[in-house]
C-alpha cells in the first residue's frame, strides 16, 4: 500500500494493525468512514497463508513478519 495516498491525519498504517482479525475489522471500518467491514470468506492458499476476503472488496493476509497486507 502506497503511503502517498493515505490522509495526512491518519495515525495508523495497515502494517501497524495488530495481527488479529478483529483488529483488522476495526481498522478497515474506521478507514471506510465508519461503515462496518466484515469478513465474507476465509481460506488457506497454496502457500499456506490464511486469506481473508472482506466486504470492502479486498483480500488480506499476514506476511512472513505477521503484518497485514493487501493481496
């Protein structure tokens, strides 16, 4: 995720979010102007990563360091 497109007053980046699904949901909901974001589906990919498809149309997984990333 490019940091150039994040609002100036944002205090948190996606990779700073705690590595829990609940923390991801709270972060995404806040970024979505308070409109609740929820998990639509989750599965394990060929690399063994747990993928979370969210209601905002994006899929998220944790990288090797346990930090969230957009796929």
